[in-house]
C-alpha cells in the first residue's frame, strides 16, 4: 500500500477533458490520471511559490 493521502475532489467536465487530452501528450502518455493531476498540482504550487508576496 502507498503512504500517500487519498482525497476526493470534484472537477468540472472541462478540466476533466483537458486532463484526458494531456494523456495523448508524449510527456504524459504513460502516466495515470492521478499522476497527471499530481504533476499539475506540483507545477501550479511551485509557480505560486515563485510569485512575489503582495
């Protein structure tokens, strides 16, 4: 078993479609849906951390 925390979120259809489209991209072709979501969250959080404080 994994030691990662499991959560449930609801995504709008548009975001779901975009994630499914990413699976066709060579960068994500072997990734599960969950792995793509994890990578997107990590990138978004990293970008947010780089923003200067207001």
